[in-house]
């Protein structure tokens, strides 16, 4: 468990307990496939890495160590249950999987006040009420980068990992305009948001390198060209 509640506060801090592990981040981009989930799951079962499931990824990765979602609306949707026709899951099934998820759950300050589930850890927004692109080194706070994937990357770095694998980090729509591998959210992200994502990752690259962290982008045809790309099989090998 890498998150602990700060005594007397609603906020939590990150413990540097993943120093000896690479971390796989499972995001929502359309390049993420069932085969990727299977490969990451097998590596996690073999204790070769740690896993952060971002947004809907927990639905296919119940074995993830931690779940991360920034948006309070997302938490409300999954707490109550939401139909996922692309995954052939009913609202009741989604709600059941969310409440059964055994790993830790985390969100960020700017929506944390609206997250009523006390079991969800809340990290401060380092730049509250603004957004910040440079990686936070404060174990009680994240830079937002204006997207959950960036925040999960920051969290993995605070947890001590020195090698991070990005999956589903496409920063663009897939074939046919598909926004996510799991179908769209009820409130879709505007296309202009992708440019903000790209700027945030680019701005953080120097800080990440200075921290001695290597990032590998395993997202096929990703618009993020900040880090080297390779297949998941190559990265795990």
C-alpha cells in the first residue's frame, strides 16, 4: 500500500515503496487491447511490476495495485453504476466491479471535496486552484497536467519507481474517431484537450529525466513523442 492518510486530515501522502519495481500505467487510449491487459496481469502476478489503473481500466484490471481518477463526475458515475455497452457491462455490473476493487483508490484535491467515498485517498493539487505541468516532488501533492494520465505518472514517480510503462496514452482519437478503448464517457473530452496533454508531458520531460526516471511509451501510434516507444513485449522483456 503506497498511500497513507495524514493524521487529522482528509488528504493523504505517497510512500516510496515501489523503488524496486517498474510501474505500468493503464489509461484509456484506443490502442490499449485485451492482450495488453493479459500481459500486464501476468507480469503483476509474477511480481515483476506494479500497476495503476486509470479511469475505466480497473474494469479489466481488478488485480491493479491502485486506481486513479481525477474527475469527481467519474467517481459518481461508477459509484452509482453506469452502462458500458462497448464492454457489454450493465450499470449494475460496473457498480459491482467498482465496489469490489481491492486495490487502493486515489483522486486529487480539485475534485476530492466532491468525492464522498471516504475510502478514496485524496492528494493535494500542488498548484491549487490552478493547473501545473512540472512534476511534483511533494509526496502529498500532484501536478495536474490537465489529465489523469499525467497525474498517475507523477504518482508513480512519487512512489519511487524508476521505470514507467505507458499504455493507452494515445493523446488522440483512434481509427473511426474512437476516443477510448472502453467507449466514451457521458461527458466527452473536447478534441482541443489533446494539445494540452501533449504540452504537459513535454514540459515535464526534463524534470522526469533529472529524477532518474525512464519512461517507455508502449502505446501504438501515440501522438506523445516525448519518450521512446516500444511494444509491451519488448518493454517487459
